[in-house]
C-alpha cells in the first residue's frame, strides 16, 4: 500500500498566510432534496458551497469535513462558519460530509482528508470563515437583486437579511434558492474579531440532544437490509496466521450464516451479533505461529535498556554535551519506562461495508478518509471515488480510528470480499478484540542526564529515547521521518523549551518488535512531557530551587510557556501550604508543555496515604490555544484530557507475555472512574492569534504534574508509568 | 417467542433464553440507544432500568426480565426525573463522544429517583459503574447536582 503517501504540502504556506486554501466551491450550485426529517416535505437544501447548505425551511447545514469523536469539532466548525454568515445559532445543524479529498482535504496535509494532530480548527479556521462570509455575500446579493437596492445597504444579523431604507427583510430560507445561483465571490471581507457574535462566546454543542436521548447514530447502530454481523477469531499473537480451522460447531449455531477465512483470521457471519459471537466461541482454529512475535513486555524492556547504553541517532544537538558532562560539578540522572497503551474507546472498532455493482459504500467513525478510501478501493479493484465513505459519530477514538494501516476497515472489506459481496457486513469487534487488536501507544524507555556546573547552573542535558516508530511504513513516512528520526518519537523532547546551552537528544528505533503501534492522544508528548518535566523537578531539587522559579528562569525565550505557567501557578496559589490531615501527605506539583502549537500548564494537588495510595484532589490548568473559538469546549477538552491522562498515570498498561496481550477488558485495563476524577479548573489565556489544537494538549502535562506533586509530598520521584504506589508506602 | 414489556409496550422476540437483553434491544428490536461497551457488566454503557433499578443489559439474560418493566434511554424522558436529567446534561454540555451517555443518564436517573439530594459521595457510589473514556466525570457530577436542584 505504499502508493498512499501523504505529504505536508500546505502547512508552511498556510502558516505564512498566503493563498494555500481552496474553498472547494461546487458550481453551478445544486438544490438537493432535503432529508425527510427537516419537516415540510417541499423543503430543499440549496448548496451554497462545499461547507454550507441553506434550506428553504430556513435551516443552515454546515458540512463537517472532520470527524466528531467527542472533541467538539462539529460545534467548533459550525461556530466559525455561522459567525461569518451571521446565522442564528438555533438554525444551524451539522452533518458529516462524505469523503472527498478534493473538497474536504485537511489543508495541513496537502491533498488528503483526515482528522488528527489536533488540527481540525487550525486548518479550517480561514477556510470556514471564508465559507461563511462567502455565503453571507451571496445572500446579500440575492436580496439586493430581488429588492433592487444596493448590496452595501443590506444588513445581516441572526439569520435575517434586511434593508432599512425599504423596510424589506427576509430569512435565509426565503433567499436560499436565489443565493445558490449567485456568483461565488472571489474575495470576501472577513469580520473584525471585535464583531464576532459566536466565536469566543458560549455556543452550545450541536450534538448534545442526540447524545442524550439515544438517537445519535454510531457505526454500531447501522442496520442495512440483509446485513450480516461478523465477529472474527483473531490470532493470539501478532503475526500469527490461520493454519486450519473447523467450523462445524459454529455453523450449527442458530443464526450463523457463514464462516470464512480472511487474512486477519476467521470470520463468523450471522444474522445478529450474539449469534456471531457464539459462533466464534464455537470455532476451532489452529494457528501458525511460525512468524508470530513471541516476546513479553519484560523482555522488550530489557532489550530497550540494553540499547540505551549506546548512542542513538541524533535528533537535536546544541553546544557540546560531551565536554560539558566531562567537566560537570554534579550530574543528575534518571531513567523512565512507559508501557504500551490501548486507546480503549468506549465504542469498540467496527465498520459496515456494502459492495454494490458500481462501487462500495462504507459506514464508519471515519477519521482517515483518503487513506481508508485508497485501501478499500485497491482491495476491490475500484477507483477511490467509487468508495463512498459515510462519516458517522465515533464513540471515541483518541487516535485509534486514524490507523495508518486501515486495519479494521480493511478487515471488514476483506470479509465482504470473502463472501463475494453477497450481503452488507457489519464487522463488530468485541471489547477483547479491541483491547488485543494492537496499534498501541508504543512502549518507550528514556534515559536522562543533567549537568550542573561549579556554580550550580544547569548547563547540560542529555536525553536518550528508545521506542518503536509509529510513522515508518505508514503513508506519513515521507512527511514525518527525516534521516531516520521519526519526528513523533522525539516531539516534546527535541524541542525542549528550556535555555540549556548544551543539549543532546538521541533516539533508538527498534525495528524487530512485532507489536503494531499508533498515535495515542498527544502522541510523542504522552511520554516526553513526563520524562522531561519530572526530570526537571529532580534537577530543581538537586539545585535547591523552586520548580516554578527554575522553569521561569529557563523559559526566557518562550513567553507562551511562561505565560501559562505563571497563570496556573497564580491560580493555584503556588507556594502557599496545603492542609493535610493526620497520616496523610499532601503535595503540589507543576508541569508545562507545548503540543500541537498549544501551551498548557497544570498544577496538581495530591494526597498520598500511608499505604501509598494516591488521591488526585485538584488540577488547575492554564491554556493558550490562540483564539478561543468555543471556551466551554476548551474547558471540556482539558477536563477530559486530565481524566484520560490520569487513567494512564494510575492504571494504564498493556503487557505481553510470550507475545500474547494479557489484558482483555476493563477489569485488566482500567480507565479511571468518577470516584478518581479530580476537581478540574481551566483558565484560558485571552488571545487574538489563529486557533491551535485543543483535543490533545490537555493530556501531556497531567502525569508529570501529578508525579511532581507526589514527589513534593513524599520526596519520591516515580520513574515508571503507570505509577507503582508500593514505592510510596510511608 | 419471548414476551417482554419495554417502555410500556409488549414486544415479542424469537431468541434463545440466554441471549443478553442488550442484544435483544439492539439487534432484535433495533433500539440502539443502549450501547455495547464490554459485555461483562464492567462499563455500564448498556445500563437500562428493570422495575426501576439500574441493570447492565449486556450481562442480563433475556429470560430474567420476562414479566418485568424494562425502561431504556428512548423512553426515559417519560417521567419527570428522566426529563430533568436530560435537560441538565444539555444545559451543561456534558457529552463528548456520547457513546457512554445513555448508560450514564440511566444510572443518574435511578440515583435521583431514590435520592433527591445526593452528595458527591453518593454520586461517586451510584455512578462508579459507568465508565466514560472521554472523562466527562466533572460535568456528570455537576449535571446530577443541577438536576437535583431542578427536582427540589
């Protein structure tokens, strides 16, 4: 599948503010029959541009090119467009657009459509503003033509177009069909930010109603006439294959229709999920493990520690670390271990595929349109545009659905191919399939050293990382791997913001570990923020300096880091004592990290009991993510990021034994529950800069802030995730 | 044929008696508001009410609920507590991905039906069976307090 290559064509252009954007207007505008749910049978939706339809029933439909997986993207994109359109928020609805890389590419990714890297708002900001402003201009010209008045005299506000001189006014719906026939303006004037009426305000989520009454449609909820449900027996180790299987018992189960071999295992097809599961349980499969990966986590870690003894490929070098360390008055060192982590979205991976005479249709919580479309097309011998991808709500993803190898989507397609397309198929992964299906956040080992000179100044920093590459072998390789360094393995480490004159970051990338790995919410920063920020506190302790004061000293060249750090420290009353009850130790810790061009600082307040158990009481967060399109959603994403990261800090760990994943469900792999959720406060730095990401940046600082708070309470720095609380027994 | 009473309506389904209620709701009746998350009663995404009590439908054989009153997310607004809880959820924009929220709401409604003024500890006890991977817990807690206020 090496023909699918994604290159970062437009990011630089975009950031320079030149015309790297396409609006993807579709001319001549087409009026399409609206879905029945809109009410009046005669209502039609007029397509104003690729992102905007206005219905004769006065509905404004924003077409989202990005997946709504919880991060609030539907609401955010609609907020931007609706503000420039001057729509009434109540008339705005959002629909997921069907895949189309020409109209809906991620402008940071060149000609590819997809959602990831916390880019949805950032790459769409200018595009959605222009789409809204352009729609507004077309409504205005339609009204000017109809009323025979000057366009400049027309006012648009809250979904009403009016002309004071003649007293005429019209709703968007009344003008929709005429507006669609207006010429698309080549230049549009965007609002002065002081005139924003939705951006920066409290626009309510557009998906709240459907997600609180059970009507939101996830892939799991798709039913097609004649559809079969497939549950697959997967091999117990990565790389193992089917040697032989006996389906006689499975086929005897009521509801089971077919049993087929596919490259990923053996699929049992039934009329319903429960029958398919019973069928799979009754299968007898013999696996060929001759090419399987058979190591356990302990052996992998031992290997990584061995590799860390030798220099790796240099990812970043300034000054002369060899000389600095040789002449150091004091060297501080520590190493850190990070396990594999599963995304464990609440909706296990699933996908519906229907092969038809003239093409193929897919229903999915679709995050990686262009990659998945190319692969499915290749499998069926179709052109990509013959594969219609319907993007449904995703019940979480955290990176999992943007699979570089299209794993579960292709698995569903393979099943359809194996039955010659005789029925549409819904592939259902049970929780255990999802947990053991690989594509984990890679395991990593980090070794760090800091050199202090005779006057106690921090003059040298060496950081060595060992872990698998996510990108090598993926369509993103050309874009993100340079000179053997996978950018996402070292992000957060190679761009250390601290002013340390001698810095060396190097990387080992083992290539003989057969565990599939993938980005996991905040990617490299999910481990680099931990090792850098905890280690900096260890260095501060060795220097006898306050962690906030030391950071501020070292952040002279990074005002945004310093800004959020000061704000979080201030709101947390940093430096004041925390009250502890008898027998409990309490501490406050801090961390600051940049990821996806956003800056987040967090202060954690933690209680450690005598038995070593930890209660995270409160997290105070400060965020700088540029223009706050929807402040409440920013708070929501940071609250959620805190909980997601805390799960990994306290419990998250996928382990292998003889190549087999030991965890299968939420008992062995335990996200935090409500009783472990701290109080979270989120403070947003006011900014007029273009918006940056917010889906991921709340995650990285959490674990190091908590670990630093634990160290403040106990004197003990924790060097592995998840935390080993046995080290904290008083 | 098995006869069930779901959301006040009689339903007849042709399934094996050991079939979990979850799959009867989802696959036989295509009432898809109730979600599959774990199949072992660990995550609460499939929570429904049986005679008013919160129950994990994924690990409840359909034969156990014959003759009992089953309520799902689709009809939870039929009673005042359910309506108020949904309104609180919307007012505070609790949801993110939304997949677990049917189960969260069913558990919250059961709690508030029995305890009109739950403390944080009561909420933690009643809601600890419902996982949310997006970690919307801060707002779940706030929305339950909000609903309690509206019900007072």
